[in-house]
């Protein structure tokens, strides 16, 4: 069970780094294929039709670079022996969950249900079929669980890398993650 929520304990740094880089590339390509881009950890936004591939790649890399920099600085504050690779790996590995979210969202029954909900919102209509509502609710719970799993991987990896034990550091970690997720979406 420990390996499931903290795979960083079982594998060596180089294997994790390669796996993390591959996962980020797969997430990028999958998101791009579906017309999305990573605009913060655990979140995707629609690609603007005027955006070039170079701009999308650079903005995605910026998301990861800013998160790595912030958590590396925080990791160094907690424990001066924190290594950069120990911060990079949990951030990259935690993004594997994005692959599942992107693919599940494109299952026809889910994407059609999302479209029906959006149409109802645009038309300011309260008429939503119960089956559509059930499908969207189940998808929302699934997405929340998968995102929580990704956050657990990130948290456990960061905790292991920095030897974080103080409850104040845990609160700061959560606030940093939330703040980064929100501000990156605004930028």
C-alpha cells in the first residue's frame, strides 16, 4: 500500500526522472490532441486557436518550472539537504494521473453529457436529464479521486524528500500548492 501512495520510495532517482519526463510528455501530447494544455498542476485549459505549438510548449514548461522552483525553495527551508531531483520527481510523477483524466473525459457518453450540461447553462435552462446528471456526478467523483491520488503522490514525495514532519510545514505545503494551482490558471 505504501508503494501505491509513495512510489518514490521504491524506485531509484533516475528511473523516476525518466518515468516523470515520459509521463509529462504523454500528458502534453494527449492534452494537445484533445485541444487542451496544462495551465497548472492537475488542471487543463482549452488551447486558443491563435496559440502556436511553441507557445503551448513554453507555457507548459513554465508551469512545471515555477512549481519546481517554489517547492525546491520551500524544501530547502525545511531541510537544507533537499536535492533538486527529489522535488522534480514527485511533481513529474504526480502528473501521470492527468493521463487518466484526459482519456476518461473523452469517452463519448461523458463528453456528450458535458456538452448537454454546457448547452443547458448557455440556454439558461434547468432541464437536465437525470442520466446526464448521474454521469457527470460520477465523472466528477472519479476526477476528484484521481486528482487526490496525484496530490497524495506529490505530498508523500515532497514529505519524503524534505523529511517534513512539522504540521506548520504541511499547512504551508497545502497553501503553496493551492496558491500555485490557482495563480497559474490566471496567468
